[in-house]
């Protein structure tokens, strides 16, 4: 079905355009938003507000739909538990976000307009993700050793 | 248009950009029944995290993003961008990648999709990464 390929492409284009239009491809704007004790730049709050307003409406349609428009079922996260990993991970994420003023979305979106910075950031991002996988693997292996 | 008291803010463009991001996420939610979490999609594209998102979908989404940003760059005749140093971006990328996987999401998955769904995990994660970001920028400001 053609929609399966068109949907993510359209979503990606709109997402990248939204980030660029909202100034989120400029790390100085992100750092400006986080600089609440200095020259605060509230632009990111407007970006968040716009995105949340649209998505709050979109979520209201989900319970009324038997399935998504172009797939047979919804594939949505269903966890509700608050864990140390969630909070610790978010704290590490926020620290990196503040250091460079970049998160994964803008890091990918700047691949054409700032290829060197995009490559440096996303390569490091992938390394950080691979590091997490390596740590998670050794941790899940520990109980197995303990039982032997 | 500028915001009184905040000469550097771009509220109208910010709001318009945010609406586009919301529509992008709504297209995937209502069309494909999925959350748009960029860190998850990147991890999926490089086979780092397990996901049932089809590989072509992941790559088409990731290819679309720079195209959309480049279109705005071209329409506006340029975009301001002020980057951190290369070593700083490497350290930041490592932390963001590690933290996004450990915390099950990033600014898009938790911040946009999860918060709008009123997911308590996403609200806690978003509040935490904003607080950590504020603290980081404050500390950088003190030592710079």
C-alpha cells in the first residue's frame, strides 16, 4: 500500500519544516529557552504549545477509531510505571540537550543545511545509544550468572 | 512580531512551527497508529533498538526531516544557527543518545506525543529533562 511509504515521508517533511520554521534548528534558541536565569528566549514554549494543541486534538480521535487510517492496528506505548531509569535517562538527556542545544529531531533535520554539525551530533547520538544497549545487555546477563 | 520584554523571541513563527510539528505527529498517529519519537526512529534505522516500525518507514521519515528543514531554509533565504564547539557537540550527543534510550524517549516522543496524551511517564520525563537542561545552561553560564 502506497500510503505506508508516503505517510512517514510526509510526516518527516512536515516535522523538519516545523522545527526549522520554529527556530529549533538553531541551538542558540534552545539554549536561550533553557537560560531562564539569563536572557530567556520563550520561543520554544510557543513551539511546544502549537504542537501540543494539535496533538491534544488528535489524541481525542484515537479511542473512537477501530484502527488507524492506513494500518490494521495502533502500536502505542502502554507503560505507566515511573522508574529510576526514566528519570535518570531524562536527566542525562537534559544535560546533553543543554550542553549543545540539540536533541535528536533538530540533529537530523539540519543534515542538509549544516551537514558537518549534523554528522558530528548524530554519530555521537548513535554511539550513546549503542552504549546504552551494551550496558543493558551486561545488566540483564548478571542474574543469569548469579543463578549458576 | 516580537514579544514585549523578550526582543529575541519569535512567538508567531514558533507557534506556526509547533503547529506543523503537531500535524506531522498527528499524521503518524491517526494514519499509521504510531508515536513520532525521533530518537526511537533513529535507533530503529540503525538497528540499535528493537521496534516493529518497518525499516523503510524509519528511513523515509528521517529523509523527510532535512528536506522539510531545507525547504524552510530556501523559502526564508537562510536560517540562523549558532552551534556549540565540536567537542561539546560530541559530549552532548553521547549524553542525549544514552539518556534517550535509558529514559525511553526524547523531546518528540515524550515532550510532544506523550505530554499531549497526558502520559505520566512523559510528563515526568519532560519536566526532568527541561530541569536538567536549565541547570546545565546555568552551570555553563557560571564557568564560561
